[in-house]
C-alpha cells in the first residue's frame, strides 16, 4: 500500500556556527502518513538537528525540506503553515511550557496559528483529554510532575493539530507506565492518519513500537528499514548498539550474562 | 514561593476577578492607614487572615508562618519608635528609654502594619500573580512589560529548580564541607546558574517558535471569571465593619 509522502528531508547539510564538523551531511529521510519511525544513532549523530529542520527552526545550508512534495519557502506564512502541520516536542518539557496555566499553554499554539479564543480553548481541552491531563488545566506548569509536564508538552503540540509529530527523546527517563501512556498517545495520532518520528536510544521502543528504524551516523541517515531487519542482522544490530544489550527479550533476568 | 503560588492557584476565590480582589485589598489598606484606629487594624487583620483561611483555602500554619516572617521584619522597624535614644543632661552621655506612650505608639503602628500585610497576604494567597499582571492590561500596561513579567515568573521557578539541583550535586561532592569550599562552590554556582539560565532561555525561545510564535506580544487566552453575589456581599461586610469600628 502506498501512502502519501508528508515530510521529506533531501540531502540536508548543516554546520552550526563555529563547529568544526557539520551536524548534518547529506541527510535524507521521508515520512509518510501512518508511519512510526524510530530515529536512532549515537549521541551527536545529528538526530535533534534533523528534527529541528523538520519544523523549520533550522534552515538547511544545502538540500531541501519538502512538505507533500513542495519545498519549504522559509517565508513567514510558509513557516506558519509548516509549524501547524509539523509539531516538534522537545526533550525537556520545562523549556516548552511557559504560560501561567496549562490551559493557556495548550492554547498558545492554536492562537499563533490564527484560531479564535473559543477555538483555541476547545483545541486545548481536546488535546488535554487526548493526553489524559484534563484535570490539570488550571494548574501552573511548575506544579506538574515530570511525566505530567511531558504530557503537557505533547498536548501543547497536539493542540495545533499537526499531521507529523517530531519527538526528540521524549520517552527517555519515563517510568514504564508513563512511557506506555506517551507511546499510546503517539499511536492514536498515527491511527488518525498522522505520522511520528521519535528520536530514541531505547532499543525496546525501536523494536516493538516503530514500523521503521532510521539510523543516523555522523550526520547522515545511513539505513532505513523495519526493526526486524535491523535486529536480524548482526552487523546492523551492532550499529544500533543492540549487541551491547544486557538482556534480550527472551532471556529471563536470572539467565542474563553477568556484566564484568 | 512554590507554596504561596500553589495556594493562589488552588484558592476557592480564584474565580473572582483579580482586579476586584486587588481593589478590595487596597481599600482595606487605605482604611487602616486613614482611620488610624487599633480596633480597625485588629479587625482588618482578623478579617483578612480569616478570609484567606476559611474562604481562600490556605492552611493556618502557612498563614501564621507568613505573618511571623512579616512580623519579625515589622517588629524590627518599630523598635525605633518604642525605644527613644537621646542625650542625658550636660555630661554627654546617651540613654535609651521606653515609655508607656512610646510602647503604645509602637504597638499601634505594628498592628496597623500587620493589618496591611495581612491584606496583601490575602491577595497573594487567592490570586496568581500573573493573573493580576494580565488584568493590569485594562489599565493599558504595555504588552511587552507583561510578557517580560510572564517569562521572568516562569524563569524564577526554573532557576530555583536548577539552583537546587546544582547545589545538591555540589553538596554530594563535599562542595560545602568547609568555609573555602563553600565560597568556591557558591561562586561556581552563581556563574553556572547564569550560563544555565541563558541556555535555557535560548531553548525556550526555540520552543516558542516551534509552536508558531513570530515575535510581538505572546498570545494568551483571556481567563474566564464568574460573577458571584457572595463575594461583593462579604467584601461590603468587611468594609462596613471597619468603618463601623472607626465610628465607635
């Protein structure tokens, strides 16, 4: 089944000012409707930089970012449209939440996109319900727990009704229950025709949640394939760090090899 | 600060428009100052503390701690009124004297200051500060000023959390084990906190842009407040009590 191409990164090249090496070198990735992509790679491999390009926060020095086949123009109206379609969730929710109350924070994105106050309020309430935090709407962000803050950050982006969600290591540091909650919210988004790119170091998330794994090495997406292909091949397993896994899914903990 | 903010957000009087509460607190303060009667001050103190506790929802322990902290500061201020220092005779010596009149004057002043502080506590315990700032837009306060207040308010909490984390990390490595280590750690903490807040500010700006912010005033929902008959009735009762006591 062929699905619509939503977001495409084509041969992106980006070097941060003052950096010796480029953060991205000819990085390409296509995101289609209904896809769940785990973006993997070592620290510093360019995952976050690639995601920042998807939302138009960084402009590639070479290469093109396309939305449904059309190159992004980087004008104010084009960026406004892009940010309504491609939502970016940051790793640290504290840096995303700023408003006096959660309701006001969730309404911030829709208001920026030109929604009326009533519509923004409705969207904020819908997003809060989707993320199971509707009981916290009157709370200030600093009164929330870490997991609640993450759900709030996710809801703040969902309230903009984006088609593609780019999530930067949002499941790291969460307890298993909260992680399952976040992944189920992402699943619901995909089930409604959206797509998710989740940058992660968690091998079990990549293996069991994602449809595809995109591996980045030194600023380049070197391989995109279903998880079974990565985990079946010793070479690819090694390149995503799965050979360093202490416990495989099938191995009970008391049979696991002892670390030295 | 965290608890004060938490009480303000959870207050049962939060639905009342912030400007109504602000005007009420200001009127109580004005009456205490203008009427200058200990009975009025005492009544205002009891009313304000009572409203904060019974209607606002703050706990007695917290209200008492707030008043104790303010009381300490105010008591230090009225010492100069209670104790009169002056030269003794021709010999050039000095003496400190306390008279019943000066004590009564200091007591009345302390009571009045307490009453005013209690009115401010009532406002702080029932109204989130940012809602008050947002309501100030009615008086044509510049939008940029309100945005700066909003961001600074949020940053204060983030900075406090960062400060606590850094301090714990230093302490766990004996960063405060001696006087010299304390000085070194405190200096490092100050400089690192500045750098951390700068980086955090940059990332927050990026996150705002990611949700479509293009500069200018931060768009915010207008908070919804409800009209109640109880609030004006209670406010009028409090003010009538104070005026009535002044007439006695």
